[in-house]
């Protein structure tokens, strides 16, 4: 109660705008965002690929075959058993991840972690939680691994250990934001290795990342883990790149109603 009052007074004295709608923050418990914008962040619903859970445009995709996988999973045969990314990578979550990941606003991790743990799939089985690692160079620049901070929240919720030492990134690859899908596949090839493979033999691994775009990075991590003897790898990410057409208008901030954006694909 006292903390809420203090927050309210401090924001009256030092007004700060919501990062998405620019309205003054008053009593929102979420750093940098008003409650109205934060409430727009809701899990994706509807038919999806049973393996990577990428949304399907229509339930007809599963009408005659409930196990029908998306084109990428059928042709690529990923190493992970399943990939879960419950939210669309669009504002305001996109704004929050950008602040968290690229501008060092680690105070958002509690709110982002709650979003992730609130949508964990039923029957999720794992023996250890492993974050997607950063290269040494990028870790020195950023000073933290956003996937590790999220993994720590998930592991605490599930009562599982976090292993952030076994899976390492041995190549400092180019950021995926600048690369098409075909180049991303080559970019991460042999980028990961294991320090002590014996630690994951026979274990079910929950691999945590922040955003699932094409899945190339997590798939390469899963390949390294499975080839070393992991029993199975399940991927968990906070958000996924989707077409805006899969997101109800009611879940988009006003800026996203621009007709030039409708139908566009949001990705990092």
C-alpha cells in the first residue's frame, strides 16, 4: 500500500509517459507502461502447428488431420520437440522487449516473466532450464543475457535448476535483424557448443529465448543438445513474429490501426 502511494506521488511530481501511448503514467505497477496498454498483451489463440505452434490462418488446416504441421516444420524437421511462444511480437510487448533487451531496462523482467509463467503449457516436463546464450563479445557490450533473466523466472516458477554454463556460444554471429531466413540458417551453423555434455545426457531440456522469429537459433541450440544426448528439447519464448492479421484489433494500440500495417509481418 505504501509502495503504491509512493509510486503515485513520485509520478505526479515527475511525470513520465507510457512508452506505447505516451499518456502520463500515474499508478501503473508496470515500469514504463500504463495499465491500459499492458492489458492489450494477451496470448495468441486459435489453431496452430502442433510442433512450433505457429498460428494457422484457418481451423481447416487441422480439420482432417489434427497433427498437421506447418510447412517449416514438415520440410525442416526441427530438432526441438515443441516450441511455445504465447504472445505476438507487436506493441506494446514489442516495445517492452526492446527496452529490456536493447536499452538495459532490466526492471521490466518481473513483468515480462509473469507474462511468460502465466501461459506455460499444461503438462510441461523438463529436468533443467537452459537460456539461449550470448557470445562473450555481445555479453560484454550488453552486460546481461535477457534470455537468462527470463529463464531464471521460469525456473523459479517450475522449481527447476537453471543451467547457464553448459550451452555456450562460440561464434559471435551477425545480428539476425539484418539477415533473411536463408542467411540466418548459415549464420548460426556451428555457433553453439557444450562445455560439459555429460550434464545434459538423458535430460529433458527447456530452452528459453526472448523472441521466436524463424526458429533458426533455437533449432541450432536444440541440435547441439540432442546430438550430445539430451532426451528432448522444448523451446519456450516470450513472443513470436506473426502477421498482424492474426491479432484482434482490440489487442493493438491505436498506432497499429494504420492500414499500411494491417497484414504486415512484425519481426526482429
